[in-house]
C-alpha cells in the first residue's frame, strides 16, 4: 500500500497525522468496519475511474453504514488523495449525517447505577495507603503507594513477600458450602478432579470446564467433614459458579445442599518465608508447625480469638496460608496479624504485586490466560483431569476435541531487559508471517531482574529452548526465547518449607 500523506493546514492549526495502517499478513486492512471495506476497495474504485470522493462513496458504499462516514471519511479521503496525487483539502470529505456515533445503550436504558462491593477491610486498606481499583463488582487495592510512587511500591511489595511476609485481602474470592451425603459425588461430576476420595482435612485443586470442554474457573475444595466441603472460586465467577452448581444439581437430583457464603466469610492470605512465625505467635488452638500443618492441609479452629478456617495454599509460591474468617471478625484478625508480624516486617500488598508473584511461578489467571476456547491440554494441565471417574462436565467434549491437533499451547518467555511500552498483554505472536497466538501475561520481575510472560504459540514453537516472534506495540517484531513458565523455584521448595 503506498505511503499516505500527512496533512497539515495553516500555521497554528491542527495536524492530521497518517493513520497507523500497517499491511495485514492476509490483506485485511479495514477502512470502513460498517461496510467491511478494506483499503484496496478504495484504491480499486479510483483505478476504475471514480476519482471524485462522492463517486467513490457511491461506488464502494464507504461511509454509507450506521456511522454515516464519521469513522471512515478522513481515512478514505487520504487514500483518494494519495491515489489521485492531490491534497486532502482538494479532495474534501463526505458529509456526515447524524447520528455521528452510535447511541450508547446506557443513554437508552437510563442512569447508570454501579453497585460496587466493599470487603470488611476496605477502611483499613485505605488507611494503610491503598490505591483502590474496581475488580468485577469489588473495590480492591492495586498497591500501597506512598511517596515513592506506584512502580517502586509494587516492587517493594513483591520483595516483602519473597523475603519476609505479606498480607493480601482475598475476601472477594467466591466461597461455597457444599454439604450432604452426596457432596463428594456432586463435586466429582462438577469439577475435573476426584473429590469423593479426598481425605478429611485435605485441600484439593478444583478445575471447572463447561460443556465444550473449555476452562471456565478454578479454585480449591477443603473437605471439612465427610459430608461438608468448603469450595472457593475466582472473584468474578462466584455468582455464576453458584448458579451452575444449583442448575446441575436440579438435573442430577443428588442429596446435597449448596450455599453461597461469599459475603459471610472474609479471606486473608498470609504469605512469605516468615508466615508461620507470625501465626505461631498468636493465641489459638491450631498447630501451625511444619509437621502438623503441611502443604494442602486444612484446619478449623480459633486464631486470635476468632473462629477461622485455615488452608495451607497460596498464589505466590512461598509458604502461604489462606485464612477464612466470619465477616464480623475480619478486622480483629487483620489487626492481630499486623501486630504479630511487625517484628517480621509484615506489610499488606495489592493486586499488582500479586499478579507479578503468581506470574513468576507460572500460575494462570482464569479469564486472562484463558479464553472461551482454552482447554486444559493447551495449559499443560492434564494433571488436573481425573482418569478414575467416568464423567465430569466437559469430559466428552474434551475427548472429541483431542481427536484434532492442537493449534496453540501456552508457554513462557523471558527477556533480559525492560519490555514495558513495547510488549503488552494482547500483543500477537506470529509464525511464518501469520498470527499464531497472543501474549496473555507479561511483567517485569523484580525477583528475577528480567521481563517474563505467558503467551499462546504454535505447539511446535512452545517448547522450552525454542523462540517465538511477538509483534510489539510499535509494529516491530521481537524474537524472545521460550522457557518453562515456572520461572521462579520450579521445584516448589519454597512453598514446602
């Protein structure tokens, strides 16, 4: 496609710069999304003798869709000017008829009322300097930035967790109480792993598929008693998972009761190499010693005078405990943990640090590192699929999809330099000039001193030791080495101390 002119008017007036039209590998350089017109359609119209803009419009139908040319007029004028070797001023633009833009549904529906939810610790987090951001229906802390600024604050929070101990408010996670004689059988059918054989006092990972065999949620299930499971979901999926649970049980008619207790319980994640010391310094009836409370164990009891349900799990790769506490006792426990952890240098941390910590370990985030078609095989999560049971939701569809070769696989990449401003989440991965995947996560790792990320690539390119091509934000391509997605502590020694 020939270079388009940069348009300038009289001195002091605005300048219209050349649009960022880069040749698509398959020629899909769209000019008018209303009419599905590409730049070549305009060039062809001029080549056929329609050199005046109004004739181009009627011949190609550019600008005759719902936007009435408001979105495409200037780009069309630039192409006509380039094709006829005239200025854009002499070509002119077509008349835009109202409405210039589509009506927002919100205007038709009436005033918008966004109902945001606050956790029990909202005021405490603000007092600690939290910068809050909306996450789904909740306000959550992005980071705790002081005078140092956001970037240094996030890096400091990451280092606190890696070297000492940090606390994260995870009250927004979905929480379901699944009770009844058939509770284990219900979870066997609903999730991909075997839960009916899960020992009491143990925690097991939960992976949820839809009927297409695609990954839609994950969490954990703690077996409190023979007939009681405490199940968690991701923040954004709590209501949907509860609805799915009740819908499926209406079909299966199992002897089980399901309650959504997300709002009744708060959650605090205590993580870092000094996390156990903080808990052992508090009054309570739970033995937190390494031999008595192992990884993937769960316990119920009291801590600092509060009834708690504690699980030794985490999202950082460090020694971690996720403590669920009744809503009314949340602030009391939070303050007790801060006081007990002060000698250890305890600090609260936010979502940005949490996302970096989990990326360093290669843990996925559902909805960010997955899309509507992602299968467990593409995530290398075959280990989460039980082979001992005849059915779980999505099993049949997944078996059918396995009959066809995978077109992509999630892999890790590492670049020993700063990629901020050049590669971002959503950038395309190319193979032999064609799009083959995309970057799902990327960040600077303070722990590793490198840029790391997760990306979908062709299975042949996704093996460690290979390389992938990523098209950056400026349109240039960079080749980065493929490595194991478990960037930090791949042997999991840190979480087992």
